[in-house]
């Protein structure tokens, strides 16, 4: 059994593999504690030259090919079923890793047996390259060049930043990113912290926890699946942490751009599915901050908020966004009939990392959100 398996799920990502796989190979140790560190690329039926590139240039990378696109959830479930390691790292293909990115994560997990999931600090690759070009006239191709002028100027990356939370209506937020507002990294979140969810762009999971929970929920296909997984992990008694002693640079939007109607649809639908699965039926948070609340009422209020957002899209003449929200709600109503809840009775373990107010209301009122 390997100590760590770093697994990239690829779909027509040849340009990312060419740019980031050489850095990953160079900056990832071949072994740790006398055990192998395995690099794996699982391919979701790519039609470009991804596999040919890997076979020709990186024979040390194990390839797990699929004949079709199973999505983020199905692809990882099928890939990790074929991998034996103490720890899995789910790594996006558009991640630039620096030297010594892996060691802090492994050390943290080794010394904290109750932690089932963790993530590094996620910084913007685009911003990082801008700073490098400004300082030297060229991009950072090693993942480890930090210009002196960049201190306090690196920015967190949207998808995960320095650890994720959710508010009482299920809207995700991060240390370093709230809604569309992304912070500069001034070391303000350099303390390890227990969080609600870890970013699926670079998420380390104890393999025993992965198998116990059955991996990712394939009904999600993509988006929100890592939040659902971390929620289920917490309900099973495991902790989720952000470990900023490790950092990586993430491009983001490599598979679906941020302005994609398809991405919007998946986010709205999957958020509702996640709430339906994991909220207790009659006890838990309510939309009004009380200790007890009805799950159906909670979801109804969330859907009303979504509806207001859809109306705003309509008034802005963003027809595809408007229809994405409507389709997401319709699909949720259909899918919830075949979706099992995580736990039907009272929870033994209460999740950590819930912002006890409405993110949207706090933002509208100009309130500062503290972590």
C-alpha cells in the first residue's frame, strides 16, 4: 500500500497536463516514511491527446482510463476503487504545486487521527503569474518562485481559499473568499483551523474514511459534492481542517467556466440535494437562528431566496441563468424522491463550521464576517 496517492481526474485537459504535470512530478516526493507516493491520472473518456502525452512524457504516472465521462463524482469513485493508499489526494489538473506542498498535509493527518479530510491554502494561479511576470518578465514554471514584491499581494483562489464554511441557508463561504469578494493573502489565515468543508480542487482524505462513506455521491455529478462529502464525514464523527502550512496555486474554471449556465444549474440543484440529505428532519438549524427547525421549511426558504435570484437574472436579461435556476429546482424536486437522507434520527455529532446567520443578509448590511 502506498502512503499517498495523488489522483488527478482529467477530461480533455491536455493543455493543463502539459503545464502542471511536470511540476507535480518534480515537486512531489517519490516516497514518504518508506512508502511509495503514487501519481495517478484517471481519464474520463478524453478525446484529445491527454493519454498519449502522459504515456510518452511521464511513464511514472499511472493512468486509469475510462471509456466515458463519469463526471467528477463517478470518475473519482471508480478511480479510487482501484487505488490502495493510506491517504488520497484529489487534485485538479489545473493546480500548480510548489516544493514541499505535500509534507505538511501528511504530517498533519498523521498527528491528528480524528481528522478525516483536510486541504491546503488555495491561492490564485493567475494572480501569482501576474506577480512573477511583473518581477521577472516570465511565468513561474517551478511552482516555488515567490517574488519579494508579492508579499501581501498574492490572492486566495475562489474555490476553497483557506477552508470552507456554510451559512444557515447552505450558501458556501471561505476564509479568504465571501461570495465574489476575494481577499489578499496577508497571513491572516495562517493558523490551521477546523472548517466545514475542504475544496475538491485539492482535498486530502483518509482512505478508510473515503471507503466508510462510500466516496462521493454520484447524483451530484460535479459541484458541491465535496461539501456533501465533508458534511457526511462530520456526521460520522470525523473532522475537516484547513492546513495553510501547505499551499498550492489553482487556475479555477478549467472544466466549466464560472459564467457557465451548466455550472449554475449544478450548484443550485446540488446545494438543495445536499441540504435535503444532511439536514435533520425535525431538529437542527432553522432559517431564523433557533436551535430547532423543520428541514422542509428550511429548504422552502432557501428555494424562495433562489427564486428571488432567478428574478434578478430575468430582469438583467440573463435568460440562460434564469432558466438554470428554474431547471435546478425542478430537477431537485424529481431527484429528492430517490435520495436517501444521511441520518434519519438525532445526530450524535454536530458539524463544525456553520456561520450562524444569513451570508446574504450580512453582506447586504455590511457586516464583517469573522472566522
